[in-house]
């Protein structure tokens, strides 16, 4: 009896460790990114640029990330800021998702040294 309870307990733990929502890893055909644009695509270190995404779909949520620099804000409109350590081309990714899955797009922002004209 103890072995059966142990097996059931282990099975319950394994089942509860599964993904909550497999849709988060599925590319959705219900969502479309119409545009992903920045107010400036070429900035000096320590400056910011505004980035906006326009997407279609129901009950949308947004996740942003940058390979270098900082994202300020959330939702459809964020500000991107980069310091001197981020000089060069930087990639900002916007992931738009809902219960049907996700789509994502990227934009490149060039960061120049703050003393450069």
C-alpha cells in the first residue's frame, strides 16, 4: 500500500510540473504585428527612443526584451535607453501573445558614442 501511495504521489508531482499553457510556445495565426517602429533608429548613448508596436488580435499582451540596454515601460509603447557600453547595433524584440499563442518581431537601434556628432 505504501508503494502504491508513493507511486501516485510521484506521478502527481510529475504531472503538476508540466507546462501550464502549451499555447505560449505556439506561433499564432490569430495575431498579426502590423508595425514595429521607433521614433529614432540612430541614437547617442544615454539618449532614449520611443518604440511602438501595433498588432491585431484579441486580448493581447506584450513582452519586450533587448540584447543590450534597458526597456522602460510596457504594453504597446516603451522607451529604449542604452549607455556607452551598448555602442553598436542593438536588437529589441517585441513578443505579442494571447491564449492562441504568440508572434514576435524585432527592430534594430544603432547606438553611437555620446561624444560623436
